[in-house]
C-alpha cells in the first residue's frame, strides 16, 4: 500500500495539469514501513528531459536521480519511487513504462484529460520485470493510528 496525503496527491495532479500536454515527472520521498505500507512524505518535482516526444514519454537524467536521492537523504527519507502523468491516456503503465522501470519502486501515474487531472493509480514492477502489479493508494496515516501503546 502507498500512503499518500491528499495534499501531495493534489500536488501531483497540479503538476500534471501544469505540464499538459506534456508528461510531468517527479520523485516520491518517504518511508518504507512495516506491514508493506509505504508513506510518501514529500515530492521532488523534476523536469521532463525528453526532447523528442515529451507528450507521451518522460525521461530523467542520472543527475536527476542523484538529486532525488540526495533530497531524500537530507530529509532522512528514502526514495520510494516516481510519479508521472499520462496526457489524454489512462493512468496505467505503458510498455515503455515497463521497459524503463525498476522493481521495488512505486510508480504513480495520473491521467490528464484535456488538461484536467483524472484518475491516479500506483504500480510496482514485478522482480522478473515482466509486468506491473497495481498498488493500493490510501490516505496518510494519522498520528497514533495503528501504533501500539
């Protein structure tokens, strides 16, 4: 499960709308907790470096990757994964997404239809890299919720 605060979800949606008709992209920083729940605590927006087809592809550089890792470390967080938009397409991974993804990371996709953000989903690539599995997106944890006294 990916725990994503409504405020951060809205930031992803806004980024997708702002960059429309091109794909937006960014990193998700947070904690990889127990019981399979990951909690996104901050976003690290990136610039889509794709020159040839930014409308249906995104690309980040190794420097972007290192900057995202550095931003996470400075906050005492982990780099949990990546988000991007699909302009005028569903919020599910493409074959291109699968070919360029890594196992373990969470991949959030927001569909943006005519400049308006719609569905938001999350996915994880299987270890053998053959396909993505859907990841449940839930609300952030409330302090004390699920903790033992």
